[in-house]
C-alpha cells in the first residue's frame, strides 16, 4: 500500500499503514523481545494485540498533533502531513463523511504549501467537521483495547500497574 502521497485511502488501509509504520516497530517488536527474553510465551498473543492497539493510538495521536498540536511542545510545524499529501484518520473522516464543501476545502490544501491562514482554516475544518472528536474517540478506544488485552494476561498486579501508567501517559500525550 502506498499512502505517502495519496489522498485516496480507506480507513482499513490507514489502519494497516499505522500497524506497519508505528505499531510493529515501536510497540509489538519490543514487547515480543521482552516477553521472549523473560520466558513468558503464554502472554505473547495478547501483548501483540495490546502493542498493535498502542501503535494505532500513538499514530492517530501523532496525526492529530500534526494538525492540532502546539508547535512549541511538539517541536514540529503544523499540518506537515497535509502539505505532503499524506492521508490520516482525520483527513479520511472528512473525505468519507464530510460535506462537499469540507471535502473540497481539504482536497484543495492537500499536497500544497500552507501558510498560517491555511493552517487555521484546516484546524477549524477538522474541529467543526467532527474529525477531531472522531480521532480522540479512536485513540481512546484503541487504548481501552490495549488495557483489556493486558488485563487478560498473567502479569502481576505491579506489572499491570506499569502498563496502566503507560496507557495514562498516552491518553494525555501532547507531543
């Protein structure tokens, strides 16, 4: 799947991209290595699923921060993905569920150099269309899924508490 400069995507394709781009390398592989090194093979499948959920949440948040984040905290310019023509769950929400006007506005900014006025327009578009709320719901749902998988492991109460701390940090991520 090539989605790096493609405005046409499905939510399923974006989830696959997020899995391959973020979940596998940032969460699943380190979890697998840790479990295998500890000799805990019985929790491997559940924790791979938890890692996948963490990765989905992280990438959705990253896409959200690209549009709505505070550049002083993220240390990144706003709307870089849109300027590069990279779809996200939020842009796909507008392309799938937005009004004709919302779709047109977004399409006209995709893959283009953006100025401050364009960025404010896009931020307002993502907020008013419901894309921001959709993204927040999606990352919270993914984090709840991760918590559920972890809760079903044979981990000790202390180990589960450590995972709960990670989940809490991710829920409130600002950079």
